[in-house]
C-alpha cells in the first residue's frame, strides 16, 4: 500500500504514517517498491505478519472490556 492509502485506512496523517513506516523500514519489518514517485510498502515476511496479527489480537483484548474480542468470534461459531 502507499503511504496515502495506509493513512486513509488508519485515519492518520500521511506525515505521521510516513514516520512510522520509516522506522519499520529501518527495522527491516517492511519492504518498499517504487513506481514513479509513489512508494509502496509491504510487510517483509510471514514472521512480521504474525507479529502484526498478534499485536492486533492483543489490542482487541485490551479494548474488549469484558466482551468477546472480534478474533474469537469465528472460534465460538466453529465450536457451537
């Protein structure tokens, strides 16, 4: 995704997203591809993808306030 697309997705400014992406790039967690003047970012590998997935799941637990987190909904439906 491009910086602008990511910024729209997370409802943050492109400048803020760009700063975070620069840090992730330095940590080799994202890779880039340039097309003209646009730069597209992607997660570096499946290990980074797993980290992001786990972070999102943890965040869902943090904001659940006693409710079942969204990522558990499929597990509940499967068991029933």
